[in-house]
C-alpha cells in the first residue's frame, strides 16, 4: 500500500509527465505525430543482425535553396532535366510526396503529366524515406559523406543539412545511422579534409552522442570507403593507414570499404603487400561487390569462393565481415551502357545474394543502395511508368509494385535474424 503523502507526490509527478509529453507533441514539426514515438526501435548498440543501406542523399533541384542546381539528376546542373540532359536510369515514384517536395522536370509520363523529382535538401523528403525504412523493417543507413566535396561551401552546407535530416529521421523512426566517408575523388592535396570535418561535426553537432547513432563493440561506428582500389586514386595507402589509426584514436569502431579481391590483391585491388596490413587495422571489413557478378548463379559462386574465404580471414584476425549486396545495375544515361546491364530479375538477383550471404554465416549485410537511381541500384520506391518520349530511355520496375524492394530488404533482415528460414522463397509482390 502506498502512503498518502507518497501517493500525492507520485500523482503530481505523473501529471507533470503528461503535461510535458503533451507539450513535446505540440512542439513537434507537423510531419505526423506517429513518428514521434516509434513502435519499434532497433538496437543501436551493434551492427550484428542488421541490414543497412547506403544513403547517398546527394540529389538537388533548382529552387531547393541549396544553390546546386539539378545535381545528380542532370549532366548540366544548370539546365532542366530533359532529353539529352539526364544521368539517372530509374525514376522515383513521386505519388506519396507532398506538393512542397516535388520539382518539375522537362520530361512527361505516358499520360501527359509532368515528371517530377525530389531534393535531398528537403527535410520532409528525408524523413519520409526513414518512415519507409520503419514501415518495411529496414534497420538504417550509412550516410555517404564524400570527402572531395567538403571544401566547397555550397556542397558542404548541403551535406550538413542532409546529415541533420538523417539524424532526425533516424531518431523519429527508431532507425540507426552512421557516417561513411567516401574517399573517391579526393586529391593528394586534400587529405586533411576528413579529419577536419569529423572534428567539426563532433564539436558542433556531437553526432555520436545521438541515441540513433550506430555503435558496435561499445564504440561509435565510422566508415571509410575506398581503400586499396587500383583505379589510380591520388591518395595513398599510407594516408589510409593514418586515417584508420586516427579514427581509432578518437574512440571509434572503424569500418572500411575495400575492393572485392582485396585478400588476393588482384583484379580491382592494388597489388601491394601493405594493403592487408592496413585492412587488418580495421574492425569491420566490407568488400565492394557491385558489378563483380551478374546473375544468381554467379552470386552464389562469389559467396562460396570469395566471401567465405574473406570471412574466414576476418575471423582469424578478430574482425567482422560485412558483405555488400545490390539489386541490379544500370548506368545507360550516365555512361551510355545498355539499360539493365545487370538485370534485377524481379528481385531474384538480390534475394540470391542475401541467401548466399546468410548461408556462408554472414551476420550483417550492406545493401547498395537506398536511393541511388543514378546507377540503377536504388531499393526505395521507383515507378514502373517512367517518363517517355523521343530520345528517352529509363528502366521500369519489371511490373513490380514500387515498394517491392523495400519489402524484400525488410525480409532480408528477418532472414539474417533467423525469424524466417534460410529456405524461405523469394518474397512475392503483394
């Protein structure tokens, strides 16, 4: 039995909690009260058991306030997306976006309506993407932060805005996020940019203190992508070595993105003995597999002949192994290659990789990518009725619902956590 005085105090505190909660709800931006209290929050303390997506967040539109024009939609960023000036192969399904998230292009759909796109600068749009992650059971994202753009003020401001949106989206939806520094395009003269940027966002934004920031083995995860590739990058292996050690000195769990054939130092990897020494310094190793196989049978063979040996090497060196899977590939409008150069096969290709990763003992998966319509690897909602017209060629979704790949990736998480059997068939469209 509670004493009367104690009960009075308890009742007062309870009423104050209700008042505080009401005030907090009233103060929330109007994007949907349900987002304020996630029904399910993922475990932010570990990468184990998670399916994470890469999140580019690099799309801009004229009029979005970023002053970057039509970045990543067009070749000439100052001109409207139209025939001859477009660099994406998939077209986003814009039916759920509000009027203030839509940006008109010069393209038309078959019904004559104007084709529209979105901007990653728009807060509401990024929050919407995280709502989808929550709805379909996707754990979270590695937010791409390209180092080569950090010295450009407009690009830096855009990256900061997207980071703010991702932080909010992950928190509201109960998802998780971590920063991934992509070193692609970094010049030898700009190798100080990554450390400077990390110091700044830590001192000003304290992102690793966020409840939603991904931790692993008791420390915040930072990812460095682009170590050991043989495509004549300006930055050196020695720089990568120093960067890994520096982030570890900052108290981080370090994940690195490396070539598919890093262990044998061939094909897409530099043939340099230092590479394995540097990779051994990291905590999580994630080989880039996009484009390294083209069919379910090749994916299965890659998992057996490459991933399994990679994972054994990592286990021997007390490291975690994070395989990369992708739904298909196409960069016709970006590079001029044929459409669907690596076909999706209505989800069969992606599902075959997920099953193969689990069969060889994988405990975590990286999906490339959530939003990359540029190279046709996006898994978010894309339309099966893209723009049409003379000189226009886009991929459809093979007759699938626009949310099919979101649902498939959500099922991948269940497979990874043994919530469905490894023998589960390819999820069928609703």
